[in-house]
C-alpha cells in the first residue's frame, strides 16, 4: 500500500464545533461546487434519457411493446452495472477531479453521436450501443461524485449532505427529463425532433465539466491507494474488495438487501405503468397520456423524492436508521396495493409519489451507511457494488416481467407480487441488521447528557473532543 498523500487533498472539510451544532451545510464552498457539478450532470442525464426514451418508446415512426421497453430500459441502466466495477477500482486510484472533467467531456461527444444516429433513423444494435456508451460514462461520473462527497463535508454532516445531493440531484434529473419533453412538444416527436431533444443533454455535460475543473488536483481524493498499476487487476480487486467490505459491515449488507428488493419491485411497477400510459390511458382534463403523461408521472416521483430528503434525517434521528428503512418498505407495500391496483391515472400518480418517496428513504439511509461506515480506501468499490445491485435488480425485474405482462399493462397479479417483495424485504432487513441502538439515536441521548460529545458519538471510531475543545484527529 502506498503512503497517504498528506495535504494533497487540500484542507480538511469543515467540522462541527464542540457544542455539537453543525456548521451550515452550504457554507462550505467546495461542497457547493460539487453540488453544482452533480446537478448539471444529472440534468443532462434526465434530458438524455427522456430524449432517447421518446425516440424509442413514444415515437410515432417506431413501435413499442413490452420487449422493446425492456430493451430500452436495459440500455439506459445496464451500463451502470457493467461500468461499476471499473469505476470503483479506478476511482480509488485516479484523481477524481480529473475523472469528472474528462468523463463529462467524453459524454458530451457521445451524446452528439447518438443524436445524429437518432436523426438519421438508426435503430437496433447501433443505436443501443451508442446509448450504452453514454450511460456507461454517466455512471462513472456519478460514482466519482458520490465517492468525493466525504472530501468536501465533515463526517458529522454526511447524512444531511447526502440527502441534499442525492435527492435534489434526482429532482434535477427529473427536471431535465421535463425540459426534454417540453422541447419535444416544440420541435416534434419524429426522428428529427427526437435528435434535437437528445442533443440538448450536451449542455449538462459541458457545464458539469466546467464546474469540476475549478477543483484543485487531488482535492476530491483518493487520499491513499492500494491499487495495482494494471487496470484489469484493479478491477478484479475492486470486485473482491467491494463485496468483502460490504459484507463486513452489517448496516451496509442489510441495506443492500433492502435496496435490491426495492429495485426489483420498482422495475416491475415501472414496466406496468409505462405500458398503461402507452396503450391504455387516454387524456382526461389536466391528466395526460403518452409521453406527456409520463412527464406528469416523473413530476409526481420527483415530489416524492424531495419529501424523502426532508423526512429521512428526521426519521433517522427520531427512530433510528433500521426502523426508518423497515418502515419505508412496509409503506411501499401498502402504497402498491392501495394506489397501484386500481390502475387509473389519479391513483397511479399517487403510487408513483409514494413509491419514489419510500425508495429514496431506503437509498439515502444506505448512502449514509456506506459513507460513514466504510473507509475511504474501499468506499469507491463499495459504491460500485451498490450501483450494480441498484441497476441489475431493476433491469432483471423488467426483463422477467416483460415475458408475462400483457401489452396494455393491466397486470394486477404483478402488482400484488410487488407488495409481497416489499414485505419480505422488511422482514429480511430485520433479521440481517440486528444489534444495539443506532449511532444516530445514541448521539441524541449523548447530547442530552453532554452536548460536548455529540459529534464524537455520532462519528464511528472517533473519540470525544479534548478538554481544550479541539477535535479528535481524523481517522
């Protein structure tokens, strides 16, 4: 293992004062810069996915059935899993600032190439290959952003920082999709219009690269590396070490099981819903069908994601991380039965809101567990494993559901299966993640007895401040 690069990452992130009251999160300029780069990249992701989805699934010049939708979703998401092992190993070896700049510029060029292919009427493998490359690079960018977060905020602020970055980022991605849908209404829904809509995503990539270039070299880590020089060896070690690190942390292992169950369920629900909007639903007043209706569905989901950003820190502080995750899974089961089964537009929108909120609560809780409980040396590799679970589960569910779902999307049996999976996941999480009270809950009790030590109790592996009020040394 090479020695840490002392001072290479710049000054330490801001730390909470000895009173236990954290400094204002957005007061950290480097955190704000990372947020802007993330939001620009995710806006571009949303615009690209909506543009390509409109070109393939809701283009009057092309046809879409369950198999076509499954292929389209696989193209958009599988690269996240295929690139994940490489991203994890390389992000723990390469300067993450440089990765963010170069990957965003590369993605901009690939988006232009895909847009040209859409405009030329290209279909099948060539178009899907281009889309695979774009989304693969996108995964590399987002993995780098997640692994960089602990370098711009203090450990005691990771829950709030992650909630803000991941949740608002998801909302910004939805906004990018909404902008693409609105542009499509102006330029047209055929191949030429779809090409212009797809090309609009370039703006997000260029902006993200420009903002990331403002960081100093090595500012975003890694602080040290134990990776070999050979890329293949790094990837193989990344797969092994990511799995080993995740399995060795009970909170992360149980959280991955909960997240996998959510993505399986959400994938089935997504396929059913897209088919309903494509073939069954009709416009009714303010509620639309087709791609415009999907835009409303995205807006409902984004609202649920934003609510999760507010609820998650409050719930974790009050009832603990474990109870928060299990409650979210149980709520998702209830929402699926109550609002999914009627299969009408109003209740479908409510179901999208509820499932997005519950799923984001699970994701934010797991994000915080990875960032707090996994060391920086292997954090990128654990996030790579995390991304693989996140996307393979979703694509696998869509692919399997596509073999049995009718073309009109009316499949109540599949929605009942979704609810059952959520219930099983809640039980599995309770079995896998048992132990003393959560650290976040203990930190609240410690604050009542001695506010001076709350930051130390809330931070795994740290000691209380010294009598002079100095913070303990960084682990």
